[in-house]
C-alpha cells in the first residue's frame, strides 16, 4: 500500500518537530487513548510528549512564550493524528475532526489562548486539507498532567466502510 498525501504530510510535520510517528506512544495513566463507537472516534487528552519526555512544560505567559506554546499544541495534534492513523491504517480513512478542546496551562493574565490553540488547528489544516475543518473550545487552566503547557482532546469521524 502506498502512503497517502495526508500520511506523507503528517510524516513531514513529525520530522519538523522531532516527533517519531512510528515510535510507541507513551500513555500516562490507566485509560484508553482512543475509543471507537462505529464511525466516531474519541481521543483522550494528549500532552506534548515526545517519547518519554514532555517537550514543552510550564506556565504559558510566565515560563513559556507564545511560540513554544503553539509548538506544544502542534505536538499534541501530532500525537492525536498518529493515534488516528494507527486506528484507521491511514489518515485517508479520517473523514473529519468534529470537535477539539484545547487546555492551556497559563498565567492568570494570559489571554492569547486562541493563538496557542491555532498551533494545533493550523497543523490539522495542513495535514488534512479541507477535511481539517473543526469546532474548537480553548480554556485556560491552573495545571495539567506532568506540568504540560498544553493538552488537547478531540472527537473525529471515520469514513464509512
């Protein structure tokens, strides 16, 4: 089977961020990272973990600048797309991302939450093209697992068999 354009774009984005999409994804707890109900796929929260370390940790707006926070969001999306690719065999089997929730571990005065989340959204559009359209909520929070700067979860839809 030849690799699709979406899968090649994911590979290129992974390389840019030092993320090996073929390495096992470490899961930080007693839960399932992806559940499927028919065509609907639910992904658990993904932090910017690359292999065994959190690539971007700390408080956005205090210890972490906007560019690094956007990178954190992009890495979270790389993990999510990698999980979807593993489940579906190819991102060509992904019809749409219906909903994304982005949590930003931020300083009380930090207001650029949408700009942080754009790091994930922009990467999704890049890999998926028009199928990358999605709804999104972004929330600032006091703390995230492993002191991660960003966490995201999403709901996606697979193509019909």
